[in-house]
């Protein structure tokens, strides 16, 4: 009888290890006197780099976050002077998010760090293998609620 890969265990373990490794990277930056940007904050900055002026709902969707989590994240980033929320000219009830110069200044270092992480994650794998992994992870994201 063939043994199946332990996908749930491997996915959970890989996610936990990746978070630990990224936390170590952030700790190293903090010890070097650099204010580390969290992965969630980096996600916001990358979204705004591509599409400045997104609504809070669009940001939450782009980052796969609950709206309340996106709001708290943005509030902390506003306090750092990295982003600003402003009412939409089309509908004052809708808030749009804008990248400020201090947030823009974080992007070169974040791009370099992201490239380093991608290189480490992809080491030893072919492009075809990585496309398969990406397709599988996208499939996992789309599963929704578990069956009863």
C-alpha cells in the first residue's frame, strides 16, 4: 500500500517554520537598528505600490484578511506615517488608502528581502515544480469551509 504525503502536517509545519525564519530575519534587522516591517505591513505596502488609492475592502481582499484585521493593520501603519486613509471623492463613506513617502522609502529594502526569501524558498526546485506548488496552494486557499 502506497504511503501518501502528510499534506496537512507538512503545510502546517512549513508555515510555522517560515514564520519563525522570517521572525529571525526581522530580529536581525531590529538588532542592526532598522525598524523591521512585518510581513502583513509589507503586504500592504506592496499592494499600494501596485494600486495606490485602493479601498479598505479591496485591501482586505487582496491580503486575504478580515476587514477588522485590515483596519487595525492600517491604523498602526498610519501611526508610523507610512500610509494615509482619506475619504473617496466618489463616496465619502468609503475610505481609500494612500502610500506616503515614509512608506515608499520602505519598499527597496522590502523588495530585496522578498527576493532573498523567494530565492531561499525556490532553491533546488524547477520552475515547473514551483508552478505545481503554487497551483496546489491556490487550490488550498479556495477550499472554503470544511465539510461537516
